[in-house]
C-alpha cells in the first residue's frame, strides 16, 4: 500500500481482482471501503480486469498492474484506478494509465495517484522512463501528466493518440 495526503493506493492482487469481477459487495468487503454503484471507471471494465488477473496469475509481481485508489477517510471510498501496463521494457520504460469515477473527477485524485506511482516506479533501478498515452482532446488527462512533469514526446502507439513521458534524469536535474 502507498499512502499519500488524501489517498491510499492498494496494489491489485489476483484475489482482489477476482472480488472486483464478482461485484461491488465482494470488492467492498475485500477493500474494507465503500464501492460506489458507478464502479468501475471508464476504460477499466471486466475485460481489463480479466487481462490483469491473467498477468498477475502468471507473473505474480504486484505493483506493475492495477492500483485501487481509496480515499484516506473513514470509511474509505473507492474513487478510481491507476496503474501500469506491465513491467518495464528492455529500455526501462513503463506506461501508466489512470481513470477516476466521474463523481470524483476534478479533485486532484489522478494527479496525486500518478505522482505516487511515478515515485514508486522510479524507486526501481531498472525504470528510466514513465510514459502515458492519451487523446489530444482529453485536456484533463493531459493536465494530470503536465502537473507531474511529463512532457509531450510525439505520437502514441495508435492513430490519433499522443505520448507523454517523464525521464528519471529529469527528476534528478
């Protein structure tokens, strides 16, 4: 678990993802948190969860997939998800993604979560860069990246997508 000023980030485990797939009540009990009816956030449905579950079952290396974002209050509330698209590649690059439930957007949760996970990623000696891809019209997403020191590097891996990145060397300068 990673704690920030307003959030607790809980690394997904196969058990947690299975509970998530089972439904709100099972996930709420497993996280000891309120799980809103609007769960899951955009782009993190059962297909993404099933993929992460398969990866975690095969690799069993926590942290390089999903992190559940819980408010630090009592009771905690699940407000979003953040994470990586797998372990760093051979060049030391890892891609991050995030999504906050609509009712909790524009409160700085994504910025705070990304800051935590960028720090976590760079705590691993083999990570030289954290990248993210988004669409040019998603200004909130771009602002999250800019707030965390990411810079536009050019086109992304898919048509219409742009890529941002932050390098370890930038943090040390």
